[in-house]
């Protein structure tokens, strides 16, 4: 049992980060589907990495430089996996009309104007909001990084349970991904892992950040369903990126009350 769960965790770690994992690791669609229970935990790993990098760099450099270097190393850690999905969604929904055309553009490896503009604005918003949080409370910001990465990955995985997977128009280019819902018990286990970092603040008010970010997931789910009938892997990456920013914004709104 422990070996099986470790396989699920390492599969998720291999899929979402560039952290080296044994090449002998077993792989199957069932393992991929079961690995989604560890999405929030992968978020905690990524959040801890970002928090550590920011903390160490900020010991010798100003906040703004530390933030930019943290964002760079964070992208290197994940391979820009979710950012790539966000870019593809911006290009496809911005430049395509109709399900078939949207999905065709989504699988195009080239970056268009919508994708370039979208990712620049996203990074700019992330930077400004995180700078505000870091300047308000350095320790609190480090915890918020962990919360944002775990919460956004939980909400991204939740899309698998609430919406239908849309098959790619060109299966030869599709990325392997989990597309089968897990049990309600597993969902609650994932939520428990997601909520753990929130308790650092010792105020119930901070839990309002979760439903605030969830609204972003709801809207994107509605938008994707309306235009393509469900979600793709790139859509999940977009949910992660957007809800991560919404967590930061939620804390900015609540900061004066925490």
C-alpha cells in the first residue's frame, strides 16, 4: 500500500515538476489518475521551494529582485507547465471561434499575440500583488506562497470532478494527464492537505480566500464548457494560474483584518 501511494506521489511530482524521479517508476493511465490525490501536496512542495528561494535571496537583495528571481526559479522548477497551458488557452480562445478551431489552435506550439500579452499581464499582476504582500509581512508572505500553490493545484484538480474531459483534435500531440474523477473521500483528503497552511494565521477569516479563489474556478469552468464542452489539460493549467493569483488578491483584500 505504501509503495503504491509513493508511486502515485512520485508520478505527480514527475509530471508537475522537473525534480528528478527514478526512470524505473511504473506508469499507467490508472496511476496517472490516482496521482491527482497528491496535487495539493505537490503544490506545497512547489510553494516551499519558492518560499525558501525568496527567503534566501532576500537576505542579500531587495524584495523586488528577490521576487523576480523567485519567479524565474519557480518556472524552472515546474518547467513552466501551467504557464504553458495558460498561454495556449489565451491564444486558442482569443483567436479561435468554435470548438474545433479552438482546440486546433490550442495544440499549436507557436505563441501568438493573445498568449504573449496574457502571460506578460499575468506575471506583472503576480509580481505587483506579491510585492505588496511581502512588504506588508515577510513571514506571512512565505506562508501565503505555500497556500497559493497548494490551493490552486487542488482547485485545478477539482475541475476533473466537476467537468467533462474534451478529447484533443490531434491525439498524437496530447499530453498525458489525469482525466478520471476520484472518490469523495479522496477529495476531502486533498482539501484537508490544502487547508493545513491556512491555520498558520489562526483566524477563521483567512478561509474566505478559498471560496474567493473557487469562484475563479467556477467561472473558468463555465466558460470552457460553453465554448468547447469541457476542459483540456491546458484548461487545467489556466485554472491553476488564475486561482493562484486570486489567492494572492484574496489575502490583499483581507490583510488589514488578519
